[in-house]
C-alpha cells in the first residue's frame, strides 16, 4: 500500500530532514536580515522582533526532534519482506523512542505558530490608530494566547490520570484503555483553529489597506506580500488532509504518513516566519533598490512645496489617515509654489509619493498628530479665506 495522491519515495526520512533543515535555514537568514534592519538601520528592536526570534529557535528545535522521529521510524513503511524480521528489543526501542519524540514534537509545534501569530498581531498594534481595529487586535491576541496555552496543556497531559504513560511503548495501542485523550480529534481541532486564525490574521488589515491611495507598482508589491501569506493556510490545509490520511491508514502505513505530517509542518511554520518578517525588511529594500520601493512611503514635502531641492531643511513627516510617526530623515524645503505652478502639475506627479502606514509607539503619538493636524487645518483655512477688503474704500479714505 502506498500513499494516495502524493509523491511516494520508499522512505520519507531524507525528504523530511532536508526540507526541515533547508527551510529553517532560509527562515533564519530572513530573520537575521530583519534584525539587521531593526538594529543597524532603524536602530530599535521591538517586542514582536523577540517573538519571531523565539519562533525561529523553536523551529530549530523541531528540526532536531524531526531527526529523532525519522531515526525511530517515522516516514518509513512496512518492514521489507526480503529482510529478516527485527528483534523484539529493536522494535521496543524504536517504539519507545518514537513515543518520546512525538510527545516533544506535538508540544513544540504548538509554540511556533503561536509566537508567529502574536508577533504579527503586536505589529498590527504599532501601525494602527483606529480604535475599533485595535480592539479587534487585542481580542485576537487574547484568543491566540488562550487557545495556544490550552492546547499545550492538553497535549502535555494527554493521559490525565497518569501523565507518564505517554512514555510507555504501549501508548500507541493502549490509549483508550488508559483513558488518554483522543489524539485524532485533538489534532483535527488544532489544525482547524490554526487555519481559521491564519485566515483571520491575514484579512484583518485589509479594510485599512484598501483605503490607502498608492501607485500601481507599490500596490502590486503589497499584493505580492499578502499573496505569499496565503501559502501558510494552504500548507496548513495540506497538513489537515494528511492528518485524515494518517488517521485512516493501517498501522504499518501510518508511520509513513507521519513523514508527510512533518514535511508539511516544516513548510507551514517556516513560510509563516518568512511572511511575518517581510514588512520589517522594508528599510533593506529601500536601501537596495532606491526609489523602487517594496512598500509605499509617505508624501514628502516636495509634494506640497515643489520639486526643487534647494532651500532650507525640514524633517519629513508621513501623512496618514489617522496619524503616523515622524521619520528620522532630513530633506530640503523650498518655497511654496504659486497657483499657476500648482495647476501645471500633472495628476501622475501628484501620485508619486502617497500614504503608508507607519509604526506608532503609543497613544501619545496619536494625540500629538491630532494636535498638529488641528493647527495645520486652522492655518490652511485662514490662508484659503483671507479677510475681504472694504466694499467702499473711497468712503473709508474720505472719513479720515
């Protein structure tokens, strides 16, 4: 019997280990680039950076556990008929090692998606100022934290009457008699919650992003980033399908399907880490590609004061819907254009530098932006409506 609808090598062990270690290496490089941007370019690390670093460490832990899972038979099929049957001691050691490796795997596996999702949600809090959106993000953080802790506890104490039974070789056949939890139902519920939360977190910022006005090239770059993020729930869906095949397979083939579970776990988790790190690589893209940005940036002072770069110096700020942080970048400020020059500007010139969501530290930044906007609005209103001249200036002069 072979796996249905999948690539079916005789032994999945090399495929599992190569995939796990290769993807973990790629995600580690991406996170190192992220830390380079945060430390040497932005010059500041934040809480969501530490969360994603914890996810990478756990991913390498899974690679080590995968090695032992493969060593103890995960990814292999039935014993070859042309070989003599294994000894009882060999079989006992293999089953015992598989039980210990699988126990550690199912706990560490839950940590990685939890840390990645919390990193993304905390990042959302730094770019969002809209109170309803922030409230939803806080509720999402509470949900992810709660169900992750519950699932870790349930997996850690899957045999509530005597937790040490999970390290017995008979755990695979005596689970029901020992009143341990049903792993099949547990794994299916975990996969369903993971897919739901992945999709929810992916679409959560879309209502804000669709309201941003940006050039086509920048919109395409943003769309590519979110399209890559769809690979995470897709990989999780494949894992759910493999769980179904694993559940229906006979005992001598279920170990083979276990290799597919490890394979798709590696794809899912490392893709999530890479996608979660993409926004933090924006400074690196700016430095590498210059004006060809991967993400949109705020309108510069040239948008309002012309294209000549001679004159005094001011600090560039980003114009957003709700406010944003000041950029640590100095640009020259020149005179305000005349009305004739403004009319001569083409529409495409006004679309060159548009809105981007910037990180905000706290509510104090929002209040500062609101006060600045109010002052700017008052100033603009007074300039656009100058006081009217007297209707009869001759009478006023005559009265003097």
